[in-house]
C-alpha cells in the first residue's frame, strides 16, 4: 500500500502539532494520519476516541518519538480528514480493526504496539483479541475489556444511566441534529463539562469544531455507536495474550472505575495504572504521567 502527503488543508488542521500529515490507503479507504519519530523505530499506533480525532494524543506523540518510536496517530474512519463511508455496517468494529492492520501493513511492518483511548481503546482491545500475532502490546485508556463492558451493562443500573447517550445515538437523524446545533455546542459541552477546568483550550476546541464540521463527520462518528448497538459484536476469544497496560482516570463520568480492575482478569499479563483525580480525559489532564507510563510499558514489551 502506498502512503502520500495529503492536501494543505489537512496539514493546516494540525497547526503546530508534532509530526507530519500522511494519507494512508487501508482496507479500501483513505485515512489521514499524523506520523512522527524515526522511520525505523518500533511502531506504535495511537487510536483516538469519540468525539476527538488524532489530536487527542498530541501531548504523547513527542515523548514517544523522542524515545525512538515510530508513531502513527490516525483519524479513524469517519473522523476529521479521513474517509467517511456510507452506512452503519461500514463502522462494524471488525472494519475498524482491519483499518489498523492495514496501517501496520502500509508501514511495512509485521507487528505494532497499539494504544487507544475511549473508542480507540475498544478497537485496541479488539485488535489484541483478534490479531494477537500482529500486536506487540496493548494499552487501553478508560475503556474496559469488551466482556467486562457487556457484563457491566447487563447488571449495573448505574452504568446504564451513565451510558444513556449510547442508547440515544441509536435513533436516526435526531442525534446529528442536536450534535451539530449552535456550532456543535453539545459536543463541545460534552468535553468541557466532563473534564477538569481548563483542560481544553479555546484553540483546541476550535480544532475540534473544524473536525466535527467536516462533511458527513457527525453521522459517521455516531454510526460507530449504531453499529455496536445493531450488530452486538463479540470478540473471537476473551483472553488477551499480549502484554497489557490499562490506564484509568477514576473521575470518569461515563464509565465505572471498577471495570478497569475487572479487565485485568482477562489479561495474561496485565497492569493497571490509575489516576485518582483525573477524568475520562486523562490523556489531556495528565499528559506527562500518561506518556511516562506508556513509554515504560513499551520499553518492556516492544
């Protein structure tokens, strides 16, 4: 597969962020990525969640690149400058995982370490369970093992209340109408009201609005949730064989913290690092500490 430098518009979205913008053909679509670090360094793929884009990892890219790792942080399908294929079935998690395998192939590698936050962590868990031979190590940030998530939703009214928006996203049209109203005010509030004060700067929020207002982006982003609800996918196995680090901000408004510890029961070699005062947006609130923990994990597993 060939990779090419994208248009000036895609590069402009990155502003003064580290690395360079590269478009990669993978799994039948084009993904915009941000890449940094030596080309021959061990490969690390950083996967963002909802409603972010690759920029959700920007504070960790430079420490990883400076340590000698080759970093690829994609806009996952449906987000920002990446392709937004039509239809809910285009966002089945098997397609999302296949996109990442294609990125690894395009980099000319057999394996990579993967780290994900939020939905990116869900994809990272799926990769470790479906393609263990292609994954050097897993880092999951504030999303549990899929079996733990499913079991908790079945038995916990508290988690069901926290997950109300996942149910609301199953409706057609209305979620997009609400999300895009008043220059995506609801999406912005979802970030600022669930994080510590001043976590997201005005400049960062402007970048997010630019990503959200790309044609078709909000529908594609919400289709991730619709695909999860419609298809109820289950991984091919439950036990994770690759070395796993779970990082968790314990003041998460969306997910119960006990799921982090329970996820380790499904890992052959798992470690949990908690951040008691951090929220779901721990990568932004504790950038130095999360980068250090990720590097320590990579240095012993890659």
